[in-house]
C-alpha cells in the first residue's frame, strides 16, 4: 500500500469516527462522559487537520476552488437568524 492510500484511508477513518462521536455526544446524559467524548473528538479533529495539511503539502489532496465571496455571504445569510 502506498503512502497516498494510507493517508487517504486514515483520513476517511478519522472522518467516520468524528460523525460517530457527534452522534454519541448528542445523546450522552452523563456530563463527565460527554466531556470526555468531546475531548476525544477535539483531539481527533486536530489530528485530522494535521494529517490533511501533510497530505495537501505532499500533493495527495487538491482542495476545491474557493467559493466566490457573494456565495459565502448568501449561505451565511440563509442560516443566520
């Protein structure tokens, strides 16, 4: 397995775990459990971003073009009350 595939697989696994944490956190009644899960999620988000930056630097990942500012403002206005 080459490095690009390993990085891609790892990013995919972390992204899936982040979705799982969100589901569990939203249902956790015990505050200590909730805080622990939030900290684990935060650490995973940091690791995911660090790995993403490495992948981007190595040319493994090419982000989509940035949206025009007018589109960003339009979306913000749609969701901000």
